[in-house]
C-alpha cells in the first residue's frame, strides 16, 4: 500500500431524493445532483429523482476504476439513479431469475443481451423483477 492509499478516508453511501426504506442503513441524505451524469447509464440525474452517491476509488495513473492499489489514488463519489444502483447491486433481469451464465457452464456474461433497451431501461426492468421477487421488501440500500 502506498502512503496516499492508506490515508483515504472510509466512505459511506449517501442518498438523494426520498428515502425508499424505513432503515436507510446509515446512508446520509444529500441534495440531488441535478444535471450530473449517472455512473451506470450515462444519463443526467433530474430533479425529483431518487438515487445514491457511490464512493469508489479511481486510479489516476491508469484512468479507470479499480479495486487495486495504484500509484496515485483518489477517492471519488459518483451519482447513480436508484434503479441503476439496484441493477448494479442485484444484477440483471436474467441474473435475478437464475437464467444468466452465472448459473450455467461456459463464459460468464452479466448483461441481458438486448439492442432494444437503454442501460437505464434495463435497470428499470431489473428493479421491476426485484420487486416481483421480493414483494414485501423495500428496495435495497
């Protein structure tokens, strides 16, 4: 570990919009980051939308997100629409239904192949499936 990576503060999840669960798991409310780009779908965050601010580490030397320790690390926060966050956390429609390549032999593919849906629409479909599979629960935080 480098000196700089050891000094990065521990980050927590923040949320914007309305709380969608009785217990938000320690997430703090923050102002909605209107007109910032969602880190999953690439669409702008709009007024009145719900979502999270996801902490992560960015390797400036490589210019990509990473979980490894690099030579010049910075702690960043990326806004995500709620449905985009749930899609990243819980998986695609096929993954949630146990029909993706994770449950079958062969190469692993996490995405649902579709030329008809945008990333945001695919995330919205994943939320609909999650709600069907968990009818008495709030969306996860």
